[in-house]
């Protein structure tokens, strides 16, 4: 599901002289979410439903040095472009392997196809904290504050003729719509530039947890529903 929008590479500095045809690298962004907030088609949404991934999903940064020069990822940055209220019309949850509920006959085939195409979430190399000011991109940390992927560090060099996938986990507590931008600074031979992608995320699952005793239902975070990445070591001051 494509919920991002890529842009053409632009020079990192004004006046920087670029090679005429920098075709010896490829950088793409994709992703995987097991839960989406869904907005129905409308004059503002467009002719197709809009699916917004939930916080803690996977964002893939695929880097390939396709020519004779190494590709060097020198930095990753994030910007929040805007926040707005969000009232989803529904929620889409990817079926998980294992015991499950029974589906009506007209839904059983789509459920079978979904299970056949199931992809597990990957442990992220880095976390993107969109509620920090400015947003913070850092190695993903475990409950002891140690990197969960010890080999991850920037700058990252991808040798000529090879490829690499970085996995990021964007995080927000905002149950509205958060529109944000991921920016990659890189060099390849004499070519130096930045590429950015516009993405969306929300913390709104639309679900509530009810408990005995008649108390008010609690908001249900996404990690209760699906194996989205849960922050184990929050940034200082974020709680």
C-alpha cells in the first residue's frame, strides 16, 4: 500500500555541480503496516479510500549502489508537515496466522488470500519520534537503552553493486492525522543530494478496551492489536 510520495533528488547545497546523469544509485521508500485507519472516498480524500498506517509500523528505506561507486547514506531526518483532526470511517487489520475467528462464506476467500500474503513486521534499525521538537531519529533501543540492531550506524556505506534495507519505526501518540516528511542525505561518487518522501501516520485505532466493574473503556493502543513496534526506551522528557 503506497501511503508515501517520493520527490526527485535535489542538491544538498546551492551551486553544487552535479554529474549529468547520476544513474548509479537507487533509493526507495516503502512500508508495512498491520493496522490502518480508513477514510472513505470523498471530495477531500479522493475517489479511493485512504489507508493511514498506525504508529510503530515499518518504513523501509531500500538503498542500492547500482553503478561503480559506493552509495553513502550520511543522515536521516524527519519533519512534521502538519497535524489535523482525524475521524476514521473504519479500521483495517491484517489477519494474523494461527487460531482465528470464523468468517462468513463471502469473506473466507479474501481472508485466505490475506493469510497467504502475510508478511511479518521487522525489528527496526531506527525509531522516528514525531512528537519530539524537532523530530528525533535514533537507533531503536530495547528496555535497557541498548540498540536492538548493534550494527546500525550512520554514515552507512553500501558498496558498489550491493543493496541494503533500513527499517524505521515512526512513533506518535497523536490520535489525529500526522503528516510528516522523511529526508535522506547521501553521496554517490561526486554526486551529493537529499531525497525526501511525504508520509502519514496516526495513533488512532478506533478501538476501546472494556473491563469488568463498569468503568469507562480505555483507548486501545495498536501494539495490543498487532505486532507494531512499541517504544521501550522513550526519549528524555517524553514519558
